């Protein structure tokens, strides 16, 4: 997230899914050895950012995301669209895509995308496939995260705060209200990782 509260820039498109300037929010991760390894690439920086990302990847047993994060635009599915992800998505576990439009599961490499209506059914299905000690990761986008926060279904929230002002785009928080307890801060020159627990 940018310090002015945005997780993607203005005017997202198929060419720029994170909007104008949005890719810059992820440069720290893309440069890390952990990200590159998860995407089948070599090299990358081995630093505190990579270590934190590796810890997160290792704990993830299932992921929930919105239809926009999967890709394909609003409305009914174009079945030829198989998401922003390559033939070998980095998840390597079950992914639950929130949508109002039914679709059969899609297998890509070691990842299966399941299409589910409703945040509670998606969470229930995700919890059913994770092993003890693994996390259900709510990957986004903003609307999905806001829904889970409002429903009180978030145990921890990690924000990767990148020192770039986007000036517009999609905000992580809408009209959410409530208190957060900061339980971890990890700093690097490129990004500050802030982990919160919802108070109460």
C-alpha cells in the first residue's frame, strides 16, 4: 500500500492490471529471491523482505481472492480467460475466487482455482483444505479484504507500506472503522512491513 492509502493506481486495464504506477508497489517483492523462486525463476535479493515473504509463502495453505484479482473483468465469465496467472501459478495450493458467476474449477499446474459465491462459503471451503499450522490468505483485492474485516473474519492484517504516493486509484480501506493492534514491524529501505491484529 502507498502511504496515501492506495493498493493500485488509476485506470487499471489488461495492460496495466494494477493501474498507473501500481506495479511500483510490488518492486520490492519481485526483486526478492522468495518471489522469484515461487515463480520458477532464479536469482533475486536475499534480504529481510525476501525472508518475510518466504515465511508467508511457507505458511499459506489456501488463498482467497476476488474476481478482479483473478482477472477477467466484471460480469459473466469469458471462459477463454484463465486469469492473470501463468500456466504455473505461484500458489501451488487451492485458491478460492469470489464471484457471483458460477464456473467449473480451473487447474493450472499445482494450483486449482475454485469459484465460490460469498465470503463465508469461501472461507469455510478454504479452512477445510489447510493443514494444521497453515494460513488461509486473503489476497485481495481491496473490496474482498474490506468485506472480511467488516465481518470480523480477519485474525491478522499485514500491510507492505511502500514509500510511493499514487495520488489516486483503489484504496485498501473504505469506510471501515475499528481499532488495530500493531504486533510486528519489519523495516527495510524499500518497504515497511506492518502486521496488525484487529482489537477485540
